[in-house]
C-alpha cells in the first residue's frame, strides 16, 4: 500500500510506498570511476584556473599560490557571465534576458582524494565561511536577485571534476522552486502568523521519527514529504531567512552536522552520488518572518522514472521514517 | 554567452547556452543493454500478467489469449491501488490520503523487439485508441481527478521492462506541474481572452525556426523554453483541453506525427532513452477554453546536474532552434 502525502511548503503531492518499501540495500549505486589526468584544482596548478576571487591561507596570503585551505575561482565554463548590462526583451509572446550572473567554484580542500565528509570539522567550517563571504560580497551587485550555492558529488549527480568543490551561481531571477516556497510560506504566515518551517521543526522534534541527528543550533531530518529516497533537510533551529547572515557559533554547529550527515549517507548508502543545495531568501536586505533557510541533500539512489520529470509528481519507494532510521542507526 | 528565457506557461526561467551550444553528437548516450529471461508481455505469456482490462484482437476476442495487437493490464506492482475509499487525514500540520488510484500498462505490440517508432502508422493508432478508451472508462470513477499517460523508453528513462509499453495512472489529485499550467493559462485567458497555448502555436507556426514537423491536425516543435536538450512538444492545432475526446481523424494524424518524431529522435540522437507524457485537463467533464492538451517528449541526453533538482531552475546546453534544425534535417 502507498500513501499520498502533501508537502506543506510547496503543495506538492508525493506517493510514498509503505508496504513494499525499499531499504538502503535495495538500490543500485553507481561506482565512482577515478579519472586520470592533471587536476586544475590541485595545489601547484593554480595557473590552470582563472585568477582566484577568495582564498583562505595560513600565513602569507599571496594570491594564486599554493598553501591555501579553501579557494574560490570563477567557473572556467560559466553558465552565466558577470560582464554586461541586464537587458530584458520580448520576442512576440516570449520573455528573455541576457545571461548575466556570476558562476564561481569553491575548492574545499587542497586534498584531491578527500570528500567533504572526510575533512575535519574545522576544515568544513572554512568551506562554510567561504560560502558566507562570497554571498555577502555578491549581494552588493544590484543586478542579482538570488544566490544559489550547491554541491554535486559523483558523476551521476552531475560533477564533472573529482576534486572536492561546491558551486555558487548569482542569478538575476528567483529560481522557481524558491519562489514557490516563498509564496506558500507567505500565505501560511498570513493565516497563522507563524513560520511554516518553524512549525515543521517543532513537529519533527516532537515526533522524533524522522530526525537523524541534531546539535544545539541545527537539526537534520528526513522530510515527511520526501520526493527522493533518503532525502535530508538540515535546518537552523533558530528562525532566520538568510543563510548569509549565519553567525560564527552557528557555523561551528553547521559544519559538524553537515559533515556527520555526509558520513552517514556514505556509510548507510554505499557512497552514493548526491547533490545538496542551500535554500535561502532572495537578496533584498530584509529578514523575513515567513521564510527559513535550509539545506536540501538528495542522494542519487536509482533513477527518476518518466512521469516525475514532466509532472512534478513524485513516487518515492523509501518512506522517510525508514530512511531516518537507517541513517540514524548506521555507525560512523 | 547564454540567454535566460521565461516559459509563458509556467513562469519558469531557463538558462539556454547559445555560444558553446551542444549538438546531437556532443552528448553521451547510454547503450540499451538487452535483458535475458522470459518476457511477461510477450504473446503466449498472458498468464504471467494480471487479467487484461482491454485488448484489440482481430477476429475471436477471447481474453488473455494471444492474437492481440494492443493489450492493457493492471500493473503487477502498482504505485496506487484501485480498491478502497479515499480517506484524507491530517497528521499534525501534514496532510495525507491513502494511495487510491489505478495503474495500468498498455502493451503496444506483440513484437518484443520493436520500438513504438518501428510500428506501422495503423499500429500506433491502435495504441492511441487504447489510451483514449482507458481514459474514457476511468473518468467514470468519481475518486479520480486526473489521468496521467506516459511512456518510459530505456533504462535511464526508468523503463524496467523492454517490451514496448506505456503506462496510465489515474490519480485522486492533480499533478503539480499540470496544476501550474492550469493556473498560468487561466490567468493569461482572463487577461487576453485567448488560450496561451494557441497563441504559442501561432507564433511557432509563423517563426518556423523551432518547428520539426507538422501535418493537418498536429505540430511537433522544440519549445522556446526547453528545459532539456532536444525536448519536443506535440500539439493538436485545433483547440481542445482534453485528450480523451480526440477524434478518429485526429488519431490518424497523431499516430503519424508521433511515430515520425520518435524515428527522428532515434536517428538524430543515436537511439537515446526518452520519456513522453500526455498533458491534459483534469477530469471534470468540461471543455476548457484556457487549456490545450499536448504531449511532452524528453530524450535523456546526459545527466541533470545538481541544482536543477532542488531549484526548478534549468540549464540547457542545446538551444531549441538547434535541436529543431537537427531533428528536421535528419533523414528517416
């Protein structure tokens, strides 16, 4: 038997298989095939990338030299370009603008062979500081409305280079999914004068069934309406709409929970490819009472079937309660 | 350089790469690996499937016997089940209903080794008749709000069995994407008193740049805001909101254009996996002036990268103008 569950944030219905649910071992996981060749992200190859925008070095901070811990560079093959004016035009009934934006790569460690979860807590903190600093810097550019920070791990998650890295795209538009979240959470707030995400956190903390881990400032859980098997959300417990205003103490806790969550995914699910994305409010300077930033982690277990792509309607064969249990119980 | 284009139907922005666009040869296409073992959909194995719901046989129409051309059966592993009442419950702030629905398989030909594009026009017509007849039958069930017809071809598109087949799911809810299309097209209609899809067809027929093929009653084109490389839409030229009211003469033309489009995909793109989905109005008996049914075809070229999954924001490296040209020019 299956259940139909409705996501309170987006209004989306998802079919969740209950009776013949799939556990961690029931999915095919693609192996990570090592590539050969010179890695442009490795220390000593700084000349192979565009000049750096930001780096974290101990001692002498000479740009584009080795000895960095994290390093941010423009993407060599950017989806959007930073130069030019933002022009909007109509073509008959269609609307268009030119592809203005920023596309940056956050190199997370000098060590080619490590994964984000293999770093120390302190090293992961430095990655989050890089996210924060680049977000704060880019919000000064009036052409941009949104800053998207995401990470692709593994070929089936779209990663084209192995060396641990995340990406940042500054956009002149608000992504559709975020726009929907904003719209729904605004209506919920109008009706109840409470943040829908805060309400959700309270319920998850009470239920405990879907909670994976938590610490003082953050909680990781499998969402009640998971679209994908073993999908995970990480939320700050304290209400805040904008990731880029994260505080020092919170960065410490976020690094710990993110690292441990990634280790649990690796251990429980046989090192699958995954994506994570930071969902945060648009750049408009104001703190919103109705939105709550968070991270969505989506391991790539199996393939998305046909109708999901064209309908926005998902079928998930692993109930989040089972996913949370498996990720909670695995030893790391 | 890239362009940002806004979909007039869903409000979605898509990044379209223009300068360093990828052509048909620039994508990795997964090979179709043949499976071994007995096929439950082949003639003579009718006892291996649940009892048939519908079949098209020449002469003696004895159920669950060979000699059929198309055959519809309940899915042996259904996402939703047809038995039971539709109960809605709340769990704290979450909404749920039990998984009531119908899930059927349309076996398109007795020939295991053929693809839908390899059938004769007349055989494809029979498949469309099966879609239509099952749609008309299921709309009598008051628990259902929507009938989703789709086809997965190839393992990377989610097909688990090779024998040519499509699927039908009758749902107690309206899929999110369709709900969005309905909402946007309703607003467009309120403002202009015209169907947004009809306006789009007029512009595409005038422009011709994105048109692939057409006949008297149907047109196939690459949408101006294609989310995926080589995405194709097939529309009836005459306004109609509901697929299940398709007329006999239209079925002849739809079979021809669908078959030729699939052959062109196979020839131009080296036989990729693909999904197609019929987008039609919800079951409510009324013909809508503001909605226009259509088929979306999505070849699986390469992989979807990370941020597309979590943001509803897409990056497409093949402009639809190039896709249409390649699909138009290939000889079939």
